[in-house]
C-alpha cells in the first residue's frame, strides 16, 4: 500500500483528494498547522521552520496543496504577504527539509493556478510553455512553481497542476456564485465577457490520481475544462439549471476594485486556456461542458 503525504489536506480540494486516495487503498498522512489527536496528522509550522519528521516515514510521494485562500478577503498588502508566504515559504521548507534529511521520494505534486498567465485581455490561447504574467497572482504562481521545481534537483519527478475555478456540490466558489441567483439576481462583474475557466472536482481529483500513477506526467499541466466559457455564460447557465428567473445586475470594475482591491483584475479578466498536454497524455474529462458539470452539481438526484 503506497503512502502519500498530503500537505494542505484539510482544505476543500484536500478533503476530496484524501477521501479518494483512501478509497483507492492509499495511506494518506497529513501535514497540518493544527495539533490533532489523529495519529496520521503531523504538525508543521513554516514560521518556525518546523516539520515533524515522522510525517515522512514510508512516504512514496507528496501532494502539496498548501496556501491561504486567494478569494478570501481584500488584497491588502498584509493579505498579499499571507498569500505569498503560505505558498512559497511552506514549499521552500518542504524542499529544504527533504534535502537535508535525504528523504527519498518517487514524486512531488504541487498545486498552482492558471493565474500564472496573468490577468489580461488576450486572444491568445495559453499553454504550459507560455511565460507567466506580471501581476501579483502571476508572480505568486511563478515563484511557487519555482520552489516546487527545485525537487527536480533531487531527481524527484515533479508535477505542477495549474487549476481554474474548482466546482463542487457544497462549499467553494459555486456555492458563493449561485447564492444571489437563487434569489433572482444575476450578478455580472465588469462586462461579463471575461473568460471563466473552471473544472469539476471529480476531473481535478482524477488528474491528481493520474499524476501519481502515470510516470509520464512531468512538469506543469493546465487543469480546466476543455471548453472555455465567459463569466456571463457561466452565471446564465446556473440560472437555467436552477430554473430561476433572474434580473441582471452589473457591478462596474471600479466598484469591484473598491471592494476587492487588486483581486478585482482577476475577477474581470480571463484567458483562454489549452489542455492539450493533458489530453495528449490520454486524460479524458468526465465533465467537458457546463451542461454536464452543473447538472451533476446542482440537480438533486432522487
């Protein structure tokens, strides 16, 4: 039975991933910043450069999902520092601990985001070989990936999963987006024409599983549904699936900037993202379009 250390296992994606890995027969210890009576939960703290080395015993690989929530709170200077340090410093601590203690691993899988390409209006379709953007989120992703790719120095197969908005049945982005729609309001950020790249949680988990089992997975992979949609198309489809009559209400970009700070640029701009690298590896999306994804997540089954 393979043992996989999950870093950030108490978050939304981490909880789904832990359940699936356990279901498949993996042993899944977790690194956590909170003490726990669970014998499979180990303490670490990047502010104190501390990791309980018992977490690495018998581990074949690591999946790193650590990082404060990007969409939680206004992007003040302090918040941006938290977002940055929770990813870059944590991943650096993992690398330095593994290198110092000569811990052998078969693979290291690191989460990232399509924010890597930058919040900009472009007709270009971005693939994994394209350079990063220049805004804060792009730099955050770039620096995070640089730390993760250091594992290549230790001859450890390293994979980067650049995710879009992850759709789940409960909690997460979809829960927040559908709330005003349930009350008859169709929110439109900016002009609504910005591209909105999403992925169903089942497909994302399958990508992580494939990254473990398929040794040809190396380097960065875009993890979004193969069909690009605009923000307006996304919200309109939610209303259609929920069978709600809605009144469109536009929120101008300057209002979003007042509320969200620099994060408003991410909300009002989006890029076309290519997933050929994944599909060329033989990956088959279960939820390729909004109809199938939202029907699965929003329609109650008898």
